[in-house]
């Protein structure tokens, strides 16, 4: 299926479902929807960081410290977090990501999405999804912090990361 045709739940400012729309239409009309962010760490505690492919609908070619994506219509945040983590990391059998907190992200141009941040430890070798990720590495927390000022990061990922640091 074309990602723009995926059906999403449209939600209000309280994260209550008020309708449904294809992803492409939801993005075009700035309809509030749901997304998940999963911080994936390896056994050493290093963070999976990747660069998005140039073909992504949102934030093409930018770096991100989270895997994740939109929550499908009728899907729970927990199910979406596991599905997205396994898809993007190219693994199966991950433990269920731990839910941490939820926040409303607003992009400054009218777009917004309820965002649930999760964390998971991946003890399996990763085989990132080539259509989503064109570079990846597990970076130490210190290296990740150094790269924040050097690379072009997804704005929603940065917002989630700043909230995650404050959450801890």
C-alpha cells in the first residue's frame, strides 16, 4: 500500500478520535493524528540514530534518534510502537517497548500530532528498512549530544528528545 493511502485516526486536542482520513490527506489538511517515537538502544546503552531516506513524506533526509511513525486507524500506541520498531530496525521478536510519556507536538505551521514516546533495548542485529533509512549507527549518548548541533534533525524527534531528557 502507498503510505499516503494508510488510514489514520484523526483526533482532537484531548486525543479523542473524531474521524478518519488517509495519511496524505491528513498531512495536506493539517489534521491532528497520532504517532509513536521509540528510542532504541543496544546492549551497551548506545542509541540507534539514522538518516531518513529522501523519499519520506515527512522530514526527508533528516537525522532522527527515534524509530517510529504514525498510528494506524484503530491501532493502539503500544501496538504501533512495536510494529514500527520492528519494521524500521528490520528485526522480529523485540520486547514490547516501554511507554514513557505522551505529548502534543505542534509543528508551527498548523500540523500537530499526539506523540507517545517509548524505549526499547534491541539485543538483536539490526537490518534497517532500506526504503525508510539510508544510514544508521548506534551512538553513545555523548556522541549523540555532540551531533545535535552538527546534523539536521527532525524537529519532532528533537522535541521528543528534549522532553525525554527532562522526563529523566
